[in-house]
C-alpha cells in the first residue's frame, strides 16, 4: 500500500479508462474521486482539493489543457500536481503540457503501472506550504 489515504481526482470521460486507473489506485491505497468532463473536474478539484489530479486532455465542455491552466492560476489548487493524459499524442503536446503547468505527462495508451508510478513520483513532492514553513 502506497496511497496512505491520499486522494487522486481522475478527470476522464472514458469509462473503461476510469475503471482501469481507479482500480489500480484503490488497490494501492489511494482514495479516488472521478469527474467526467472539464466543468466537473474544475468544480471537484476546487471543492475536494485532491492530492493529485490525473487529467485526460480530451474531455467535454472544457479541455484538459484549459482546466489545468485555470487550476494552476487558483491559489487553492496551484500546488496540486497534475498528470496530463493524451491520446493520439501530437508533436508539441509535451511542451504544451509544461506550458500550462502540468507536472507529468503520459501518452495513451498508458499501462496502469506507468500511471501508478507517475502518481507515486509526484504525489510526495508537492505539498501546500504551511504557515511557518521555511
Ligand atoms: Mn477523453
């Protein structure tokens, strides 16, 4: 168990992918929250302040680039690591991911273990700055 009750928000419109990612994350001790489009993803991120967000880029209403950029400009959510998931990766996607503030980037189809490894790599890194922290 590596999750220790950390919460990962999965923003993904494809049900099969949501099941695959949430299953492996729950198996490793993470709490999982799910959103099916950009508006729900934005709302849940702000309300639930997850420890990490898995962000499909191709989602309805507001795309994953835009949602990430907005969350990175919000004080409450700017510290939350975001892993972008892109299908049909285009040249320049990785650069775009970094531009909008994504912390990690995976091209679909991605192995569940690769997703887990990236979550574990990033989730221990970023923490909200507590008052009095140097
Ligand atoms: Mn999608």
